[in-house]
């Protein structure tokens, strides 16, 4: 029902180097090979006649900090096409209880919803005791607790549910169609020291944040 066609173009230099730039050069905000990828994917969708049964996505991390660039890239992809060949924006959400703020995340959702595209929150994990202020991007004992994480999870998810339910369906028919948690439990997480998930050391060890997540969904 979804296909992630292009992943992390805007952050290509930060995460995986400039591999594509080496081949095509730095095309800034109008990369022809990104548009071509969507054109090829959409041609296949048309070939099978499933235009209304799935969505083609652009996905990236830190989208809440470069909202305008995400929108500009998607608009470039869809420009001059007979239909929206990019149908969705995936927000990889490796967040912390203090970064981004819920207000910053909410503002990003507002902007993305105005595009009319489908939105999904992907790769969601929510850290505590994570050193983003000092830019070490690793564990730092700030005496933050599971209870503080739970409070953030509850506030965050209530905001997400509210945004979806109260959206203008004429502008954003589908709204937020998915929330994907990035892992099962803390002990197996890529950021395990910072306790980012809803379960502790096993899948049968729910944390306070798990109940907050469920309560928000209700």
C-alpha cells in the first residue's frame, strides 16, 4: 500500500556521504534523478492500474527542522506531471523528549498537511538522557526518567491524533495514515542506552510510555 521511492535525499551528505552526487553532481533542490525515480515508479503503478490503491513516498529524517525544503522537493517532483507522482511524506522521527518540541513537530505536521499529501510518522523512537545539546549524539546522564518519557509520549500522541481527527478533509483527505515504532524494546534498539521504546528489556516488559501511547490512541 506504500512504496518509499526516495529516502534521505536532503540529508544525503549527513548520513551516507555524497554517493549520488558523485554520479550526477550536486543538483540542489531540483535533482533530476530523484524525479526520474518517481516517474518510473508511477509508470509501473499505472501499468498495474493501482493508482488509487497505494502511495509513492518521499521519506527523510529531521523533516520538522527543514519543512520548507521537504515541501519544495516534493513540489519539484510533482511539477509538470499529469498526476501527483509523489503522494506521501514520511517523517522519520528519532526524537527526544526535548528535541524537537511538540510545538515544532505540530507546526511541521500543519505545513505538510497543507500539501494535501498523505503523512506517515516512521522510525519513531523517543529518547531520554540523550546529548543533543552538546552534539555528542549519545548517552548523557541528565537524570531523565521513564515517567518523563511517558508524559512526553502521551502529549505527543494526543497531538498527532488530534491533528488527524481535526484536519480539513477537503485539503488533506487521508491525513496521517501510519505511525511506525522503530524497534520492539529498548535492549535491542540502536539507541538502547537512551531507552527510546515502549518496552524495556523484553517485549513483555511494558514501560509507562506504552500505556500513555495506548491511552492517546483511544
